[in-house]
């Protein structure tokens, strides 16, 4: 499943999630972000019920970026039990995102 998360619902949707969450921090103007967007959407279907995919527009939600010290996008955070357990900065092939997620499932 893929959801869009904001500064106001991040705690509820991501930190309090009972399943791992993959958080894609992106911006509309970011080319590499648009490259990995479809990958995150595919993973939402592939891992339905086992993990949650969340997208955060960093331009509209600067609080999340500040909280996690995000300096470059795309950044993908892998969150389990409310804590960041892994991170990927930059565009990489789908297999890399899948490997990181499967390692925390």
C-alpha cells in the first residue's frame, strides 16, 4: 500500500505503524526522485500487508526532513518499530530497495 504522509500525520502513520514503513522523501522538481517513484509504488503492491510505502513531499513538509537531517533527495528511510533501521540516498535499482526491506521483515 502507498500513502502520502505529511508533517501532521507522520507520527500516526509511520512512527506508530505496526509493520515496517519505507518512506520516500522526494520533490516534484527532482529528476532522480521521479525515477524511483514508480519503484516505490510497485513495492506498495508487492509488499501489501507486510510493509507500508509512504511518500513525503519535502517541499510541503519540511518538518520531517529536519527531524531526520535529510540533506539530499531522494532519500528512502526504512523504519521499523518507530526507528530508522536503514537508509538509501540516491536513485538505485529496485533490487536494492527490496533487499533492504526484506532484511527488516
